[in-house]
C-alpha cells in the first residue's frame, strides 16, 4: 500500500550512519522501490529507514509500505535489529559474477543481437 511519507513516524533508531544514500536513491529512481518499508498500525517505522530517507531525497510524496501488527512479546527494537543483522551482502566473487552477467545482458554479442532481431521480426509478422 502507498503511504504518504509525511505520515511516517520515525522514533529514535539504532542506526545513526545511513551510509551511501545517494547510491540507494539513484537505484530507487532507476528501478523503483524493490522492498517496502514496514510500519506499525500507527505508522511508526519498523524497518526501511534508509529507503525512507532516499525517497525523501528523491522528493517522493508516497512510499510503498507494509503495515503490520507487532507479534506478541516482540518490540519494535527487536524488529529493527533483526532486519539489519539478517542482511547479507554479496561476496566479492558473487558481485563480480553478477556484474559480468549484467554486462553481457547490456552488451550482447553479434549472434545474440541477430537472434533478437529474428525473434522481433516473427513476433511482428504474426502479431504475437
């Protein structure tokens, strides 16, 4: 669901250093918001502080959010801690493989481009 950014309540958070928000904002501007922020029923931010800040920098008025009820016996602080510690970045090898694959997709070889042209031709011909 879309929530007005101005309606999100951000209480005191553990994370003080937001890191490279410019890169996140550029990513969100280019491909959109891939994961929603998480709010309580009273619009208090549980997770997604960096996404929220990047959206503000982009001038967005609304942001995609999930509104949830805190599980019995679980605090907002526990949710914030879990969300941040359960993340895992790509290893250097995984990152290199991903960039190589992306480069090949963005710069296809001669035979791939030829094949794509043939496929487009027949799709237009048969209106697929």
